[in-house]
């Protein structure tokens, strides 16, 4: 049996095992420290149960495929996979270390969450699932235990893609019937069934049920025998009628009675999540920005973002902004611009993504060269140690997370057309305004 122990050296001394973080039906995770950098990482391997199976080699192939699926994902609410390693006969998946706790432990400590807080996490995981579904596969194990909260930002991150599978919506197929009782829909109890985005919708709705009630919902196979699901409002009278009904709709036993996509369900839970309402406090028209983003014309959208922000601030004639203009920028407009970028980039681009990374590095309104350089490296504005010119940026979805938007940042504070002196004021001021606007 291949199990790692505290202080064990891996990869010829590159990593040192710190401790076991946890495990499930398939895997076990360890925290490790990379000796050359001092950074913490998580390495996941198959657990002793899987290692004892006759088809262990096949299970390892599936495990590596899980890593490949995750490596395709670059989203602020999905755990990042860095690489795959092999230690002896055991494959390991090297992932980012997230300082925080899972939602199951979080509600164990705090009890029922408020509707506002629970919906914030559900919306974030919903965005991650929309991204996953667009790539053609299902997660199939959404539950509070598989959602971590970053301690620094209180943002939700989806983990454990061990049951993730490719799917073609509306087609009958066979999948392993591994599942988590209470969160798995009825089709996951069957060897062959019709799987689709609605499969994850059920689990996401069940997760919201749990966050608001501190109860695990009645398993779908029990419900199929005629035992009714207690409405969540029965356990928590503070739940609104809208959310109560949306949870029950999302957890409908019959596939055809559920919302067919995560977006459809999220709009039932909270209609305000629809980002294409294009609301503006000053009557600004955001249709052009929306259409450019929807068409994937990222550079044009970047320039349009700068144009509309100058117009909102009434600085078109001057052609630049001061910190005070961002400090007073309408929250409603900033939210619309940010959500449009988030939606059409599948969570890769947007001011709120830039804020999260900038602040995670210790960034404040005060200029700090080391932090600014670290931010530039993180978002891909530095190449081979040199800051890039605007025309050399990557204007497509292969760009690093938070790479865009940029042009509006060049309009704030000192600027010279090269990124090392441009953007400092824009990022710091925008980050401050986003915090005040609760974005």
C-alpha cells in the first residue's frame, strides 16, 4: 500500500509532506511544501481502497484524466491544478493550496447561513459549473464538503473532480453510480440514464438547501418510494418563498421538471443574477460592450470599456481619469461592466478578478514595487522579466486569469504606454471602489 507520511521527501526532495488534509471514496490529499520556494501545495493521490482493487492501473488512468480535465479549467472558483507527478508507482495531482475550510465544516460551526451569504457562495459555484458545462463535462459531486472558502477573501472554490465525466446533453449513457447521498439526483442511482447540466443543478440546489437549513436533504432514492422532501423553509422560516420554491424546483425528481441549465436555475433563485439587464445609474448604453464580449472581440471590448467609463465619469474630452473619478464611479455601472466581462470570459477576466489577485498579493492603495511586479507576473503583463506593451497583450481566452481589461487602467495615474508605470493607480483605486460597492 502506497501511503505517504509526515516529513516524507517526494520528487527527489522537491516536496516535503506536511500532513494528510483529508480523503474521500477515491482520493487522499496531502499538504506539502516545495523546498526551493517555501510555498504550500496540495497533492492528491488515490487512497488505499482504490490501491487495493484489482483494476488499480485502470483507476490511475482515470485519476490522471481527472487531472487533465481540471488542468483545462482556469476559473477563479475552481481549484487550480499545476501538474501531475509520479512517485514510485503512484500518480499525484499537484494543486494550489487553499487556506480555508469547506462549507460543511463552516455550517457545522456557524449553523444556518443567511440567505444573502448562502446565495453569494452558490452564485460563485454556479459560475464555475457554467464554465465546466461549457467545456462538455459534469462535476457530479457538488456538496458542501467539495466547496472551500478562501480565508482571505471568503470566496467559494469548487474542488474534487473525481466523479467528473464528459457528457452530451439529452443522450442516454452509462456512468459509474458513485454518488453522495442527499445531493445526488435520481439518475445517479442508475447505471444508465440521461445526464446533463440538470444533474449538477440538482446537487447545487441540494447544497443551497443544506447551507440554509444545516440539514442534509432526503436522498433521492428514498423520495422515489413516496417519502416527501421537507421544504427547506420548514427548517428555517427566514428563507424567502422565492428561494424555497427555487430549491424545490431544482431538486425535482424528474429530470424534465428541473431547470435544464445552471443559469436558468440561478435566475429562479435570484433574478438579479441576470447580468444582461445592462443597468446604469446614468443611462449609459452597454449593448456594444456586451456584443463585443459575446463575440469574443476582446481588444475591441477592452477599448469600449475605457470609452464607456470615460463617458460615465464625464471625462471624454480630457481622456483620462483621476483616482477621485474611480472613487465616485457609480456602483451600478461598475457592477454591470464587471459582470459582463465575467460572464463572457467564463470568469477569467474582469475588475473583480483583478481585485482578488491584487489584494491576495498584499496590494493596497499605496504603491509597492514588489507587489506590483508580482501582480504583473500573475496576470501575464510581464514576459521574460520585462513589462509588455499594450499591443503585445493576449486578446483571447488563452490569456492568464485577470489579464483583461487593461486599457481603462492606463487612463488613471501616470502612464507611458508601457505597463510598468501604467495601471498602478487604476488597479488600486478600482480595488478600493469594488470593495465599497460589494463587488
